C-alpha cells in the first residue's frame, strides 16, 4: 500500500467525524432535546378559540394569531410538527394537567397554576386596562366603576378585578361581544386585556368610539408564558430556546401583522 493510500485511510475517518461534529454544533438543540422530539412526535398545543390577537380561529376554522405564529416559527426552526387543539380555557388547562396536551398558546403564570405547570420565560407583556366609550369623561380609575355600567367577560381576569373593587359588572360570554357593546354605547366601560381590545376595536371599526380611561387606565399587568406539565424539563428547554430565537424581529413581525 502506498503512503498516499495510507494517508487517506487515516484522514477519511477524521474528516467524517469532524463533519458529524460540525452538524451537531449547528443544531440549536442538544442531543437529549432532539431525541425527545423524535420520540414524542407532534407537539399538541391547546389554543383558545377566541382570544385574539394571540389565538383564535378564522372564518375557515384555521388557527391564527401571534401565539399561533410563534409556535409555527419554532416548529419550522427546530424541525418538529405542531398540532393545535382549539378549546375553552378550562378544558385546555385540564388537558395540560392530564397530559393530553403538551403546552398552550400562552397563559399567565399565576401562583395557582405553578402548582401544576412549569413555565417558559415570558414572551409577551399584557396590561389589563379600563376602556371607556368615547363620550365618557368621568372614569379615572377602578374606583369610578361603581357608578357606571361596566362590562367584563365571564371568567376573565377583568371580572375578578371589578368584583374585588366591590362592584357588580355585566357579564359577556365573549370578548368580541363586550367590545362591541362598549363601542355601541351600551356600556360606559369595560375592563379587559389591552391587546384584545385593540384588535377588536380595529376589526369592528370602533377606533373613534373606544378610548382608555383618563388617568389610571391600567389595573393589572401579566406576562404570557408557555406552560408544560410539571417536571417536563426537556420540553421547557426547547421552548425557551425557541422563544430566544423568535425574540426581536420575528416577534416584531407577528405584532405588526396582528395589531397594526
């Protein structure tokens, strides 16, 4: 055997090993994370049917919104499949606790929920504010809601805020109906998450009919985060890497698409 052939017999395995290591270095996921995805199959993500601009179903019944777009970005970035499961919030939380769902389009990491779930880093700040009909000028903060007709969505955080202040709000089954009632002057005020109101205010053509309350409209602040079942550390690492990859231009693109 010539010295040149011996040289290539020694060098070729080293080149193949180097190439393999190079591919591993390019994968943003670790070996354990990649193996989990390959073994697990599609990630099942619970989404609310009507919580725009984060998750909702369009007229064709297809999932849309900021959080849906975020999940699609992460799936494409890391090479996994995502299956969206539309449901009501209560049903979705039960699915997460029982392991029928892997995560969601984003929920608030309350102390009560942390008993059952681990949470990713926050990915979207959500203030909850008092919005008023444009002719209403005497609502400055939550203490003024007792003397006006105020609406909230049943089971939403807005209901808890108004009732904690000692007032009884009118309950609506959906965000859209509450915003629509405010824009038509059937209510003086609503208490609701800002992005939801801003989305519906534009979609319903109510830009000139709905405003923030005068001086202290913000009554609460929360951050959306992605939940996983308690102890699922591998999926949690994957989600945090996905959120890091999406921060910046991708999140800006999603915000502009659904709130511009």
